[in-house]
C-alpha cells in the first residue's frame, strides 16, 4: 500500500510519544506525523519572528527562545509542553543559535 507521508520523522520527535519505560509510541504513525508537521511548520514560521525579537529587544538568543517557549505554552490545546520544547529546540537549530540548559517540561 502507498504511504502518502513518506517523510522520515526525527527520532527526537517520535520520543515525545514514547511513555517512560516503554519502547513503542503511544500514538499511531499517522498521528505522530501530523503532529510533527504542525510542530515543524511552527518552528519554520517562528524563525523570522525570533530573529526580529532578538534585534528589537536587544536580548540574548536564549532569552528569545525562552520567550518563544512561554508563548507556545499559552494555548495547551495547540501544542503540548514537550512539543513546545521540541519546537524551540528546532527553532534554535534552524537559526543556528546555541541551545543552553533547558528545564524539562511535562
């Protein structure tokens, strides 16, 4: 059968859906792929905004990433805490910004 979504999902994203002590994700590949697409799109979309905030506010890259994280957590119906953290890590990667120590979110 043809799989419409042939893209490889990053292991770091799949791990968001693996409960502690388990080896298998708690969601189907289709659900994980849909969530990945949403989170990747958000990270891509936020690159320009984050760069602008760095310049406008005159703060550090880490400060901008923390603000982005707090913003993502404002609507729990949109993304989960772990997804918000993944988005910010991906955002840092896209912008080639260092990712400092990060509090664990649940």
